[in-house]
């Protein structure tokens, strides 16, 4: 009898694990169960489906069950694993559209159950017109509701909330963002979040920071929200206050969690149970600067997790070394990118951290079409070791962050950054690239 891999969750991590394991070991039987209508989709693209930049929700799908079948992988949508019998190596699967359950044996198991949105326990959160945005079905429901909406309130000023604010404005909706913290994008230092706030206001987004949601109001559907700053009219509400790893199933059969609340794994993505792996938003990573467990629910990390697990299951050596927290988001005409630790985080972790902020341009001053470019560089006083960076630029120009991410991975210093031979031509950069200007100032 051939060995069998069962994958619980068929999105980025799960299907990466399935595909890689099958490539490494063609004799392996592979079956993946996904409770939504789609597998292998890019959830990060949902705000751009709402804006219309992505025309169809199906365009977010990288591969279909039919394509996986040609590779010898069974991928079943609308199938949810509801129980795991670890001792007998069986899972119980609910076929959601058929109203029946069945059992499936496994030799290897990948838990890729992802994360779920946080829904505050407040009056009115179940009213029609109140949404979260996590899966394609959410995007379809919001886009349909938008057709008859005029005023949207977004609760949460993080990456997704602000990306959706842009999408709603592009569709002509009035938009207010309610954020409990004193500033939007609280994952970056305050100097950069202020720039983001200016960009949002410039495009007609109303910001209510330091403001908490207290209730959602309406008769039959949402009509308003009650906040600590007063009442706001709304006929569409998006709850974007965070996500949590979906670990309940894993806990039920003895999988150990780490300090972040996600599943604890080693560098091979193995859990504490023999033959059981975890990958994606449900699993921890290790932060390369602090060497501590870290939870980073991003699509690229999920794909790397899954690929690592699949390689190991398929019989080859592989290791996922860790993360730096590198991320980027577009907010109207600006892009914000981060890597490593913010100055605030670095100090909390005990580093003798310092930061420098410089304002430059993304190309030579005499070239038309240039834009402001801001760099915040964080480093360790004395050693000069780089600890992180944040940039605000014009769309793709913010990808300069990747140069710093590469140096952080190699434990580079301010001097190493100053010494980089970065590309220069007037349409692309000033003669002194903004990163080099920041490094010079740090020195």
C-alpha cells in the first residue's frame, strides 16, 4: 500500500506542500481537503478584486482541482476535516454540499488550516452589510453589497483595512476608518504612519484614530456604527481588526502550540507529533533578529512553509530558516514597506537601538515624474548592526526595502549598506540612493 499524505487546508501552504511532496515522491498518494469553493488562491489579491483591478474572483486562483488532478493530487473543495484520530491515523471529513461524513487514512498529515478573522463581541456584528475579508466568498459578497452602498466604515487601520479603503474610494464610496490605536499602521514607527495618514486624508478618507467601535446599529441591515467618538452613518461595515491562527482542530488531537498561539514547529515544519506537519498562517516561524518564535501570516511565508514541509515529506532535506517581518502595502499613490524591527520594537527587545529618518527623492531632481521617498533606518548603537528599515515611496520604488532585507539576513551593518553598489540612472534614482543617504546619516 502506498504511503498517503492528507493536507488539511488547500490554499497557499497546503497546496504548496501537496505539490512539492508529490514531485519529490511520485509514489505518494496525496489528497487535500478545503472547505471553501477554491484551492490555491491568492487571498492577498482580494482588495484588488474589490477595486475592480482584478476582474473576476477566479483570476485569483493559481491552480484548480482539475489541474492538480493531472499532477496526481486529489484536491476536494467544500470538504472540511472535522476530526483527527491520530492513534489510528484517520481523519473524519465532512462533505459540506452532500451532508455526509467519511474517513480517510493518512501516513503524513499537514495542518494548513490558516487563520480566521477576529470578530469583536459587540451588538450588531451579525447584521447584513457587516463583513470580514478573508476568503474569496467574502470578496464576492462585499462586491455585490457595494453596488448599493454609499458610505463604508472600516474598523481597523492595518494593511488590509487601508488597502480596502483605497478599493472603496476607487468605487466612489465615502469611507471612514476607525482605529483603536492612536495612529494607522501601528506596525510602523510613528513618523511613517503620519505620512500614510496624510495620504489617506488627501484621497478623502476620514480617519478616527484612538477610537473604538462600541456597536453596529440597524434595522434589518447595517445603518450606522456607534464609536467612542460618536455615531457614524454606514451602509457597509468591514471588520478588519486582526486575525488569529485557526488552531482548534490541531489542539484537539494533541498538537502543541507555541508562545505566539500558533502551532509550534521546527525548521522542517514538524510538530511534536510524528508525521504531523504544520504550515502557513496556522504555524509559527522564527524571527532571524531575535531568534524568538514569531507569527507572520503572509502569503509568501505560507508558500515557503508548505514547500519545506512537502520536500521533507517527499524524502529530501529542507529547512525553513526564518523571517524578518518583511512586508509591503500600497495605499493610493504611496507604498509602505518594512523589514526587521522598528525602533520601538528593537528597544523593547533590549537592543541599544537608534533610528535615523531621511527625506529624499526616488530619482534625480531634474527628472520629471519624481516623488518623495522617506527612509527610516534602525541600527544598533556601537556595533552598527542593521536592525530594520521602513520606507514610504511611490508604488514600486518602495521595493528598495529588499536590499535592506538581504543585508539583515546576512547580519549586515550600516557600513555594509554604505558600501553597496546600487544601480544608478537619473530616471530610477538620485546619484545618492535614499538608502545610501540614510546609511551615511546613521554613520
